[in-house]
């Protein structure tokens, strides 16, 4: 399990640990999220499912699977080709983890 992905997904939405707990409907406690992110415990299958739903990312991505590729046609069609390469890469990375 890639613990950094849990923190990356939460922080990518700008959520604190407490906010993540609230947005999960209280189904995953603040302490549990903190322990998962610190690598002190493995999340259960149901916790992964809840956190993936809360963070709007794929469960398999949270578990460490590579993010799917984003077709460049999609990037260009959305006008992202007008962004700087660093900004474009940031957007593509977000699209990939949320697919």
C-alpha cells in the first residue's frame, strides 16, 4: 500500500484530517486516517473504498496502481495546450489520479 497516496489525495483537495473524516460521513475516524497516512496501520478494504469515494480517486490508485494515461487529444481539446508545461503536467496528473 502506498501511504503517500492517501495523504496526496487528501491534501490535493485541501482537506484537513478532520475535514476528511467529516466528508467521509464519519465512516473513517481522524485517528485512522492519520495512522494510515503515517504507515502505522494498513487500511481495511472498506476504509480504502470510503476514502477513495471521499477523495474522488480510484481505489486501485490509492493501493499503488499506476494512474491511467491521459490521451493528448483530450489535453489539447480542453485547451490545456495553452498552459505552461509545468501547469499542464499538474492538470494531467490530477486527471490521471481521478479517472
